[in-house]
């Protein structure tokens, strides 16, 4: 009997989770590194206050954009805009431009003074442009060898360890936050990292 009750309670809990009105299924948006990407947030059905207090957050709570004030963090400052035209229609979508690989994350569009708090859940994927198998350059010209990787935005630079090699020979290394050309080979003395 007791066991049945427990079973029933679990069922009820599952059921209430499934129909909970605060649950918004994540929308998947695919972005490309370096391009602009729009994260949709449609708030018209839920807003009732005259100035909705809306902000966007990452999964770890970093503020991406705040409708009422400028944000002040190095991760998204000057890269994110609300659709000012769409505000009359309660369109709280934001555009990130340019998109970084480290922007891949789950985002929430949150309204702090609406009946409904979470207006949108967006999962943003970001892909790097395909790497070319070969890069050509003329003698004397500079040449860029592309290399991208997904790194968490909050990873400190001194925690990154990256090496470039030519064959087995180390050409350039990033460690403890510093780039070092390990070779005293005059060929590589002009390396520069973007
Ligand atoms: C996003 O990318 C995934 C995986 O490549 C794909 O299955 C999905 O259809 C894409 N979604 C959109 C909206 O383009
Ligand atoms: C909301 O704004 C975004 C970004 O400007 C736009 O792409 C989208 O079409 C707008 N949505 C509606 C329903 O107008």
C-alpha cells in the first residue's frame, strides 16, 4: 500500500513536471563563428507591465544583454543588441555579432516583471568555418594558418596550452598566458598570433 502511494506520488511529480507552464522547450539555433546570429524571444503573450524588465543569461548566469541597462562584462559587451524596432511588439530577440566559438551555450530570455519568467530557452551551437587542407602564400608575404577550438568563455588565458609544430619541431607555444617561439630558427622569428 505504502509502496503504491510512493509510486503514485512519483507519477504525479512526473506529470506536473511535464505540464509545468514555466517549462519552455529549448530552441536550437545554429550559428557560424564570425557571423551574426539571432536568438529568438517572443514575449507578447506574457508581458503585462509597461516596461518589461527583460534580460538574457547564459547557462552559468553571465548576463548577455539587459533591456533596461547596458551590460558591463567582457564576454558580450558591444557584441549584443536587442531588436529596438521589435520592442513595441514585445520582440526580445537579441543579435550577437560577431559570434565567437565560446558563445556555444544554453541561453535564457528572462522577464523579471512578467507573469511568466522564462520567455525563451535557446541552445546556440557555433561552428567554425571549415579548415582548408592547404594554404598557399608567396615568398615574403605573410600567411595565416587557421586554428580554432571550443573553449569556455571564462577560461583564463593562462590556463590555455597550445602548441604549433612543423613536423616534430615546436614552432610556437602558448602557456602560462604567454606566447613563446621556442625555436631560435630565424625562419620563425616573425611569427605573430592574432
Ligand atoms: C542545426 O544543426 C543540427 C546539427 O547539424 C541540425 O540537425 C539542425 O537541423 C540544425 N537546425 C537548424 C535550425 O538549422
Ligand atoms: C524579432 O526580431 C528578430 C531580430 O531582429 C527578427 O529576426 C525576428 O523576425 C523578429 N520576430 C518577429 C516575430 O517579428
